[in-house]
């Protein structure tokens, strides 16, 4: 942790990508959002640690590995390598990228379970589950589909509805069908372990009232907390790929128990590698003064804003200061679709186009709300060409050659229009505040207003006309020096959004 009390100690996490397939641009939306905020915090001099990792357990991974004829361990390692390559291509600056299939995660999963059990918050109940008689397998949440019991949306999975975001038991689905065999499953009894979440409604509400959660999300979460909160089934039956529950034969921790605990595991792994293990408690003990923030999608806010904070509270770890929630990514106004050619993999994008462009485009659309973000491909091309090339890069292109060729790369010691420079400096605080509040679209708007002013200044002064007369030589140098200083300030302002592009500009300057 920082020894400078004026600097903030911040830990940032993303939702862990599931380790059974490639990343798509929807994953990158979230990681770009958090990476921009992390880069801003680091630029401010704060001690900001950014961690993530693979969500590497569950029936889906077990069956995918079986289908491919490899072990689950081999599958998740291959996927991890692919995911890290994609994140690197998009300039995502994780300090550590780990996996939930790790010794650290097993330790903290068992520790949290043990502490909850010691507090009387784990209860064993006999339940009925959906069972596929052909596959001889209890159907986990992702392997049964039916009609949502709350909003009656079709083709919803057995744990939560992607339309209304409600959670439920798979047996509550209307007309359930096994995804594996397309047959109607039967009900079969089994003993399961439950986290007594229903007894913690007061504590959950208190946390929600004091934490940073988007107001739109808070409204939805309040619907759940004002109603009946059900106890949470944290166990799954064998066969299952995950951690066995100590003291319970053929029972495994449900993937949604150990997945968020993966944040603790990744942070511990990071500190261990740095030989700073003693700092773990400084971040995770209940009275920690460090800041902890989760960036997630709205489809998993139930787990991050109800289950996980309650688990942390009752297992003697600190709760997050905020859960920053974003909407889904749509393409041309519709849900991503393979048949329409709008399901865009991260690798497909970065092999064809500069990742800096999509970083800029997402930033220009991201705010603090939970509404969906649309990638309109025509708008994407227009905005990149207009803003990044036409407004930003153009400032350097229009003025640098005059300095290079006419003045041997030497800037003037005099600024032609200091008031314009001061205007940019004054706006820096507005842009900084927008970054801090994650109002990236506002930051981009303000930066582009300044870019317009810089280009208008160049248009007004016309250095290409002035340079035709020898008497204007010093004026040309002063004008172009002023313009390049404006260019430098804009580069600093855009650095969290397009770091590689800005690095090239720094080299150019």
C-alpha cells in the first residue's frame, strides 16, 4: 500500500470471463471501461491495482472439455492464454490475471464457507432438482431452459432471467427442457447446502444504502430486497468441475460461490508474486481504508450486490465500496447475432482494426447508467474518422512540419496565444472530474470541444499562408508552437482512453 497518505489505495476488479470460449466485444466493453478508469487513477498518482482472472469452474466447462476430448484443466488453460492475448491486444492493463481453479481460490472458498458455517448461516436441506435421465446428470442452471416464472420470457436458463434479471430455482421454470438431450427432465431429490441469505436482509439494505451503486440498478435491487430474499443454494452434485465441499461427499461449491471469491484469490496471488503478502489484510480486513470497486454487467448484479457483499460481511472480510454496473453491448441496435454477422469476437476485431478505435468509441458512449451501449458500425467509422483523425491527429499534422522544416525541430520560446493555453488548462479540471465519476462520454465531449478550438485557431492563423513571407517567420514558429502545445495537452487528456496512440504522439512530439 502507499505510504503517502495523500494518495488513494484502490483495488479494481472486472467480472471474470468464463473459461469455455473466446472473448467477444461485449467482454471488452467492460474491460475498456474499467481500464480507462484505472489508467486515470494511476495518472493521478494513486496506487491503483487492477486484477482479474478466469471463471474456471462449472458443468459447462466439464461438458465442453468432454466434447473436445480434453481434460477440464487443459481446456481452461488454453482459454486463459487466448483471453490474455486478447486483453493485451486491447491494451487492458491488468496487474494480475489469475484463475478460480487455483490453490488461493480453494483456500478462500473453504475459509469463507467455514466461517459462514460457524456462524450458523449454512443449512442443509433436501430439495428436488431437474435430472436428465438420458445423460444421468443433474441439470445445472445453464443446461435447462424454459419460460421465466416471473416475466414469462421464453428460452431462459435455470438460474436467472436475462430479460427481467430475476433469479429463481431451475424447478420454477415453466416447461423446462434439457439443453443436453432436448428431453423433459424429471424431478429427483438431493441434499444441498444453503447460505441463509434470508436472515441478512437488513445488512444487505444497509450496504446498498452506503455503497456506490448506480441509481437505476439500485431501483432494481430494491425490488428484490423489499420482497422475499430466498436462501441461496451454494452446492452442486457430482459430477461437477470445481472444489469439493469439505465434509460433504460428492458435493461441490456452486460456481457462483467461488467465482467472486476469485477476486481475493487473484489479489493474493499478485501480492505473493511481489513478495508483499502481508498487504492482503490491508485491503481485505473489515476496517480496511483501501477502496474496492467491482465493474460488472447488469446481468450479474444480483450476485455482486446481494450475495457477495453478504458473504464477505459474515466471513470477516471487507465489503466493496462500489459496484459499477454497465448495460449490454448491442450492434446496430440489436443483440449480437452470429447469423447477422454482428457477433464480433475480440480476436476478429483486433486482427482487422486498431483496438484504440473501439476504445475511443466505447468511451464516447459510456456513462454511469446501466442502459445498453450500441455499436453502430456506420457511426463508429464516422466518429473515428471525424474525432480521432480529423480533429485530434490533424492538429499535429497541420503544424509539425512547419517546425520540423523551417525551424530544425525547435519550438518557439514564446506562445502566440497564452489565453488559449490557459483555457485548455482550466478545462482540465472539468475533464478530470468526468473521468473520476466514470462519465467518459462527457470527458470525450469536452476534449473534442477543445480539439475544435485548436483547429479553429490554426484555421484563423493560417500558418501555411503566413509562411510565404519571411517577415512572418517568428510568428509562424510561435503559432505552431502554440498549436503543438494544445496538441500535447489534448494527448494528456486522451491518454486513459487511447494509450498506445498517445504514446506514439509523445514520441512524435
